């Protein structure tokens, strides 16, 4: 088993890719060109999120689209994943305006971002 840690530009948080052969699980998914290279030829079997904040979930829908994988979450987190005010995507761009030490990523934030779990535990 191999664990790859990727630091994302969103608040410099970490995404983890846990690999076993060609199969992997992604924790706190974020998607960009670097992620695409790391996952080339891999099968993403499952997504997990540690909690529902935008910087930890912003890649969920892209991963589901590209890899057909499922998101596993608990029911409270899932409820907040579906609500932009609760997952903080609604406020994320404004948050960056107050962070002098962070360089704003060169992409647009999705202030209405939501996703949902496919399976609950």
C-alpha cells in the first residue's frame, strides 16, 4: 500500500491518495492537473471526506464524473455537503479576501457548490 499526500491550493489543505496496485481511495478530494497526472491509469474506487468544508470536498463531483466512484459519508456530514452555506462554498471567495498570507488560486470558486454521499455510515 502507498499513501500519497497532495497539498491543495485551497487553504493549503491535504488530499490523500491511498493506492494498492491500480486501485485507490481518495480522501478529501480536490481535482486539478497534478491530480490527473497522479491518477493516470488508476481506478478510483471510493471517495471519503473528513468533513464537509469546501476545501475538503471541491473535487467530489469531478471525481464522480471522471471515475464513476462513490462518496462515503456520515448522515450529518452529508446534510451539510448539500448546502452551500453549511459547506462554506458560499463564503469561500470572501474568506480569501481576508487572508493576506494566502495567494488566491487562479480559478473561480463555485459559490453554490454541493455534492452528496452515495453511501452513508
